[in-house]
């Protein structure tokens, strides 16, 4: 994990708050929101139960802060590049070749995070939210996932000449995400097929090459479909 999750100031209060958030991320990921108790979380953080009420108010607010923290982490991950792409899109200075190159960079960033062992903590919470969204899912969706998905759809549309507002463009973008997610959602299968215990840097390089090939092929194919 290249960016700190739930960054904090060095004072004791902020560090205690960070420990509670990290413990909550673990427990919510392992047990789910309903089954993870505030006592479990406080014990794992080395804090008393009252600290959760002091810093967050209640369990629901704590969970909301965990989701917002995940969103902030993803924003920092893509922040600089996403900002540059939005400027270029607004200026109309992003061409098809640059768009395809940008997609490759973005998906390689995501791939690197997915294969990092620390990302497992985030992945479990996000999987639960995708399969059974909580009332707080909108914090993660509207704040981070929706803008990122829309940006990638616009970039893919520049690379392929498609209309970014068409449902087909949105689905194509989502399908590209699937190329990365499959290496975590179905990780055990690929580990056994490769006969390894862990995906290493050599595997990440091969996966990246395959994804680059797919992006090139997809963009060329879509461009040929455009009237």
C-alpha cells in the first residue's frame, strides 16, 4: 500500500482515532457491519469502548468514517493523474493515443494496489458493500467511485471514439475494471493454476502486459465500430 490509510497527526488523540479506524476496517471486513461489535473494535485498537463514542459518536458513524477513509485513500491514489486528465478533457487536448496510454497507467496503478497484501483490508469491506450495500455506501460511491468511473468512461470514450453517456460505454468501462478485480476475487484459482503461493512482481508485470494488450485491442476495435 503506497499511501497511508487514515493518515493522522502525531498527537495521541489522533493516533488513537487512527488505531480505532484501522481496527474497525479489519473487523468490518472480517465479520461484516452487523457482526463486528464495538468491543471487538476497541479491544483490537487497544482502546476502551468509550473511545468510540468519544471520537465517532456511535458504530454507524465509525463505519461511515471507514468508508470515507477508503474513498480518500483512492482519491490520493489517483488524485494527481485524475486532475490532469480532467483538465485535458476540458481543454480537448487529450487524443486517442494519449487516452489509451492514460488508461493503461490508471489500471496499472489499480493492479499494483490490488496485488499489495495490505489492500486486502480495504477489499473485504468494499466487496461487502458491493454485494450488500449499507446505508452509508453513498459516501463511498458519490465521493469516489462514481467520479472515478465517470472519468475512466470519458477517457475510454476518447480512446475509442464512443459516446461516454451511452450505457454501452459505461458497461465497457466496468468490464475493464473486472480485468483487475478478477485477480483478487478469484485469486485462489490463479494461484493454483500458476502453482504459486503468492502473486509476485513477475506476475504483476505479466498481468500488466496482458491488460495493456487488451486495452489496445479494445480501443482499436471500438474505434473501427464508430461511424
